[in-house]
C-alpha cells in the first residue's frame, strides 16, 4: 500500500526508519525526498519535534553552484558517547 500524500504520519515514519537504519551517516536531501515525499523537510522536522530524534544538518555548494543539504540522525547513545569523549579529552569531535 502506497502512502497517501496527506498521510504525514506514514511519510514521517518512513523518514524516521531511514534515519534509524543509518545512524550517524549523512543522508542527502534528494534521498530523503524519495522517501518523504514533496514535503520531506517537514517530515524531518516532524521526526525532531514529534519523535524527539536528534537530527543534524549541513549545507554545501556544488561546483556548479547548486546547494545541497545532508542530514544525519544521532541516537542518544552516540550523543552520550561524544559528550563523555569530549569531557575526557577536552576537545570536540
């Protein structure tokens, strides 16, 4: 069964599943678009606000001048490990 365009929960859950499958990996916005539908940025926001997921993003410009966005999900375990490492070494990762 295909998700309906107005079924935000289904698209949100598909985007959340993508992030959970690839924790700490940068995923291109074009890949998320293929799963989250035309309002994929809203689905990413919904994962953050409704599901409490920590999702970082970064932007860069291609040589041809186009802008690209990438996102990555950091599970609590990753966040806690980074904090402990930062405290132990005195530097950010």
